[in-house]
C-alpha cells in the first residue's frame, strides 16, 4: 500500500515536471494558471491608466526588442540558447513572471538576470525606480485574471 502511494506520488511529480518543462509555445502555457480558476478573486484590479500608459511607452522603447511588442517573450524562452542562457520570457501572463513577487520583478529589471542565467541587462543606469514600476504595471495589467489573482495572493505573503 505504501509502495503504491509512493509510486503514484513519484509519477505525479514526474508528470508535473514534464509539463512544466514542455516545449509548447508560450501561448499554450495558460495551463500554468488553470489551478487558480476555481479560487475566489483576491483583488480588484486598480491599474492607474496614466502609469500603464507610461509603462507601455517605456516597455516599447526598451524591452520589446527582447520580450516582444506584446510582452509575448522569445519563441523558445524555456530552452537554453547557444550562449548557455535563457532567452527573454513572456511577461504577459503566459510565462513565469507572475510566479515572482513585485519586489523580485523590480530587482531583476533593475539589476539584470540572476546569476547570469539570462541575457536580461541591468536597467538601473537607464531607468529610474518610477519608470521600472511603470513598466511592471504595464505588463502586470496584461495578465489574465487567474494569473493576477495567484500573483496577488503570493505577493501579499511575500510583503
């Protein structure tokens, strides 16, 4: 009985890892947020239109080259490239950005990819803190409700 339970748990874990590491196109990664669909809404979105607008302009001028005009990310963002780094991930809610607290997102934008894992440059010399927050508000405003709610709950615990 215990052996069967361990095997089942192991197979379930392996399945989850395989799904998380699949090579599906970013647009099909909505399955990452399915588990939050039945959760009650955690927050009412209160995006400041002026901030989102400023963030969109800053994103287009500085970030779209790598992350895409609609924040869709590089085509193979889950695969290490020839330089041994991960390409730019989607920021529109179909990638993993919503798995990170607000402070972590700002830290990565400001200081670049952690541990040289990606090609994200540090923007602290080009963008001030307000501009970074504006950019974050722009891409957060694009997240589907389920991703936003999961992020909001997680972000509240991290604060």
